[in-house]
């Protein structure tokens, strides 16, 4: 049982050393590429989303809703 615990502790130490090394390398990196890339992606997503919503609003307001209202009125205004 003791050997099992010792092996698990050693595995945890090695894993933490890997995390430590990766963290230090990320913190030492001074490029800043990730921040700029992420900001540009978010900006593009917001602009495309706004354009899509504006297009859908215009489509539904001018084309779909009047036609839908006319069809519903015709459906319930049947004088057969």
C-alpha cells in the first residue's frame, strides 16, 4: 500500500512540474498574439451577428410579417 501511495505522489509531483514549466513559459512569452487574435475574433463575431440580426429584422418586418398577416386573414375570412 505504501508503494502505491509513493508512486501516486511521485506522479502528482511530475504532473505539477509539467504544469509549472508550461505556466512559466506562457508567462515569459511577451508576444501578445493571443490577446490581439482573440479581440479580432470577438469583434468580427459581434459585427457579423449584428449584420445578421439586422438582415433578419428587415426581412421579417418587410416581407414575412405582411404576407403572414395576409394569409392568416384570408384563412379565417373564408366565405365559402
